[in-house]
C-alpha cells in the first residue's frame, strides 16, 4: 500500500485527520521548531515542551533551563525565549530546557494525543528529516502550527518544501499539499523576500529580530531530528 503525505494548515483542523498510523511533523518555523532543532543538534539533552507559562514553574527546582515566549517576546523572569541564538552549544549543551511558545508547543501536545510518532521539522534539518520520512513505512502529516490557530505563510512554505522533496515517494492525498508545494516553488529562490508578505514576519520585525528570521530560513545547518518521547524532545536515534 502506498504511503500518503498530507498537510494540515492549522492545528484547528487537526481533528479532521486520521493520524494514528502517521508520523506527524510539527512545523513552527518562526521560531520554535527551528530553535528546538538547533538546540538538540547542539547537544541539549532534552527539550520539554509545555503548553502554558505556569507549567514551566513545575520544573523550577530541577535545575533545568526555563524558556517561555508569548507573542514573540521572552516572558519576564525566564532564562530565554525561542530565539535560535539562545540554543547554542555553550548555553544548552548537556542541559534540559523546558519550553513554552505561543503556537508550536501547543501543536505538539495536540499531535501527541493520537499520532504514531511526533517529530520536529525546520529548514535547518530539511534533508535529514526527509531522508528519515522516506525510510519509514508510515503515512506523514505535516502539521503547520500557524499563528493562534490561523494559517501562516512560513509554516506552509516549509510543508511545501517537504512535499516537493518527497513527491516521488508518497501519494499526495489533499489539496493542501498542492497549495503548499506551489507556494514553495514560487518562493524558493528567495524565501525571505516572499516572507516579507507574512503577518508574523511583520510582528517579528517590530521586535527587531530580523537576524532570527534569516537564521530560521537557513537550509540543512543541522542533522538532528527531534522526536517527542513521553514529555521530552530528544534526538532521534540514528
């Protein structure tokens, strides 16, 4: 039986998909899944995604780093937010980070309730991720975290990149795949210019973190594929 690949354009639509036999790739390009990928690639022991800022406090006495972001900004009183530059070897190597973000961590928890497996995707690990998905005998759902349950451009572009790479290995089973791939092919020569149209890009520009945006669009900087095991994101075993 041929494997299928689907794109869910927002977590608000996740209930429409049968994912019990699927690997769900959670996508939150700006910036959660990019930062998670970079952190795991840089030797973080684990990253624990939690849904609410208050949930981080339950880990306060365990010696973990606490990271909280809301609306693009670091929550006051926390070690850092979800800028990829906070996830360097020097900061996270050998450590466990507890992370909550506006969109990405919520999508992970939703997917974990039903999915066969949940992994994290970003432009930083595009090739490693696609090679892994090719090697598995499972359907794939690309889950775009969006912005507060709304569609967004950057996550859909990445979904389109994955669909494009895997187009000969999977059967496309929804129109969202077609739209995502068409968008990616239109934008791939200059992703940043295309994303100047996006609402989240404008939000982040107002926070003066253009460097983060540029970094999150870099291709194949990382080999690691974060996988959700229990409550922890860890590096997928080779």
